[in-house]
């Protein structure tokens, strides 16, 4: 969009094939902008610059972000998932933003894990602990003594295969593996304990024809394996062929469900998100298979 946002769509149809409506949010834009960082195309720098400006403009005064933007008529508390993903991206792009780490470390449960929502003091509203959100927080904060409990939580979820019971919002198993491997890839070494389990489980999720379920889940799976330095073998090549078969004539990939508010019966995703993740997967596979100059 002209102001730099990449669209997010919501629907009461879990397949996102009907009843779609635009639902302005910074969250999808943070993922699209990150994935485009792997794509060598002369159009990317301008898109990335506009996206980061949009994200910076949506920041609250205390350096946090909310799921719905100022362009949306809905209001919601700030949260650590949006704040972590956007803060990491802006730091990566050397875009200044207000200091916010105190908000993270002040939002721990009794076990030292990060709670999702930044509630007002005294709020009685529920506040969940989500393993994918914790992985995104680690991406931003890194490995240190104050993130150890969150890291142990994620490693335990992965190794005991408890992902379904440990995420409130995310619908794909490969989404968890993407987030964990992404954090590891960017230096969160405490997640190394999850590497073998994620690699094995991701490989087992691959079905006939190379798919991990749909184009988005397959993009997540390919990137997770590459972040853990998997060799570009025949299975990855088959997954890449599947992704290429799903690309449409205009160059995009179809909309797929990314996350949900199941209690409310709402699911979210966008063509822009699927397309960016598939492009990241293809670009990174190409670099692994043929080298950065291939």
C-alpha cells in the first residue's frame, strides 16, 4: 500500500477462501519486510524503506506496538509479539526507536516466561504464555540470564512435542519451527537444543509432492531447515518444486492462514505474506544450493 503497509486479511472462514476483510495491522508487514531482506531485486529497497517507515510511525510513545494500527477502528492493548518482531526488524535496519526492553522484562510470569499482552497495572484481563511469542521475544532480546527460562520453555515444548498445547495463536507447526530457527539463525544459541528435534519433525511433516501442508507452511518448513543448516537435498528440492508449482501467473502465491483467535472464530493471513515467505524460501535455497553468486 502507498503508506508502506502490506495487507492483512481476516475471515471467519478458517481457509481464508471467503468472507475476507482488510484488517490493518503492523504484524504481517514485519514478516514481509524481513523475508524480502533475502530477495535480490531492485524493487525491494524502496518497499523495505516504506515498510519500516510505516512500522516506525505506528510505535507507541513507550516503544511498544499494538496488533491493530492507527488506521484500524479497533483498539487493543500492546503486546510483546508485535513489539519483538518489529523491534528486531527496525534494529536490523538501523532505524531508531524508543528503548523498550524494560517492558519485556517487566512482563514475565512466575516461571520467568514472557506473557503476551502488556496489560495496564491491576488489569484482570487474561494474559497467556505462547511458545511462538516467546521465540519471537528471544529473537529480539537474545540469550541472556533473564531469557533463560523462556528458552528452556521453548526447548521443552519442542523436545516433548507439545506445540499444539503451547501456542494460543499459531496454526502451523512449521510456524513454530520457523520462529525458533530464525532466532537461532540470528544468534540465540540457547535454542541449539531444539535443532535436532525441529529438523527431524520438519522433515517428517513433508508429504507427497514436497508440500508441508500449503504454500505458507512449506515456506516456513524450508526456511526452518535452512536456518538449521540443512543440506539442499532431494527433499528440499521437492519442497521448492512444490512452491514453484503454487506460484500464480502474476508472480504471487495464494493466501494461507497464518494465525487465529480461535475463541472468536477469526483467522488471518494475506497473499503478500505467503508470497514473501515463499520468496525467502526460494532465495535461501538458491543460496544454499548454488552459492551467493548462483
